[in-house]
């Protein structure tokens, strides 16, 4: 069966797969890391049927997606590095390791729930409990917002953003999630905080997410309209990078740890609004970023100072590359040890 390459020079780009079931919350962080390793990562998506999906992450892969099948997400040629995330991808990463005869360097982002032996390298955020010699821990999660992308967005923002005066504050609104819910009282509290902030002369700009409930989006849009802010209505290109790049401060709702981590990569104060609910892991992340001077609670006013951008993506990518190089060197020298 075809194998992964082990003959590349250290300055060459490895062949990289991103292996998930297609959920944005899993695939986008993988792509953020993969794009720092190669210009052209290959996306492979798994689609296990029931009952195989029910048994994951512990069970086997769907036999229909076995490596020897022509439509398998694991069909060869195998990559040098495979970066996976999500419950359904765990078994497929194990199967890929076996099918490549151990040549593919396997990486899993987030806790696979199957122990540190699930991949050659595992990344988890600081609020996860998994630890091990092959487990890399950072405070924030990886993402696709590189300094270059932020600089480009800052140099050429949408006209509606460019017309706003200073200081600009970005408002990134999430929505109901597994751990948080925006009650009518939460929506009123958030809108009142934004209204108080706008009355100080701050210019608001922002966007909803796919999870933003209509009542929340409407309340925020009304505040923006009263104070001459700019609220993205969903038409045209998503202004998300420009919002982050041009803001003096960033307001984020606590339901999205990804948005909090992306905001932290700008070096601008991050003001977090917490709706009803919560989770110990999210609270631990916010507390860690508060301790680092990155995050402040949103109370209707600006707080905090600029800081060195906090971006775990290049740290994770470098650890993967170094791990792959060591893995490859061990494979090359293995035959000599058996002589």
C-alpha cells in the first residue's frame, strides 16, 4: 500500500491532511495550523454511518470508508502529517496511522477522550485536563487569523468601517449554545451596556454569527442605529477580519471561546459579556486571560491596555513541524538500527 513520504528536506513543505467530519469548529482550527505548515493542505472529511458514529471515539471506522475503498477519506497516497479534530475523527486518525504503516505523523486538536496515545502529538487548551509527554497545552485555541491577514484587512477595510470615526470598538455577537443562553434579561443588559458605551463617543461596528437569535441581533442593531454605528446585515463579504484589525477594543460574547481566542491575537483589549449559563472550562479560559491582562468583563465602558498579541497557532504549528521532523528522522534511521 502507498506510504507517506520520508525523504523531504527540512525546508520543504510536508503533505498535510485536515481530517474532520466537516464541523466548522473542528475544521477551521485544523486549517489554521495546517496553513502554517503548507500552502495547500488537503481537506478530508469523514462521514461514518450509524451505528459506527454512535460508537465514536472508541469504536472502529465505518468499513465503507476503509482506506482501500475508492471513496474513502483515508485513500492513499498518505500524507506526511494528518491533523484531526472532533469525536468522529479519532478512530479515523488511528486507522490512518495503521494504514500508513506508522509513517504518517498524526496530530489531534482538543482532547480526543481516548488518552494521550491517540496521536503522535495532541494539543489541548489550558482548561482541559489531559496531560502527557506528547500533549501540548496553550491558553487559547488555534485559528486562521494570521498577522498578515489582519494587516491586509487593516490596510483596506470596507468603506463602511473606514468612514467610522475613532475610537472604533468591534462587537462580535455569538448566540445560544450548549452552555449559554441569551435570556430577555441578558439581551436587555447587553444592549444597555452597548448603549452606555456608545454615549461616551465610541463608534460601534460589529456582526452577528450564525447562532445569533433574532431578538439579540435586533436589539444590538437598534443600538448601532441610534448611535451611527455599523452593523453587518449579512450581505457581501464577511467583515470579521476587518472588524478585529481596525478596532481599538473588542467586545465578545462568552459563548464562543474561538472568538475570544481570535480577539486575543490582535493585542487589543478584549471585553467579554457573559449571558446566562456557563461552563467551568469557559470560565477557566476567561480567568486565565484576565490574569494575563487580555480580557476584562464588559460593563458598558472601555477597560484595559494594549498587550503583546496572544496567538497559539504558530506555537502549535512549530511543535507539529518539529515533531514530524523528529519522527521522520527516526524512521530513516530505523533500518540502520536493525542491521
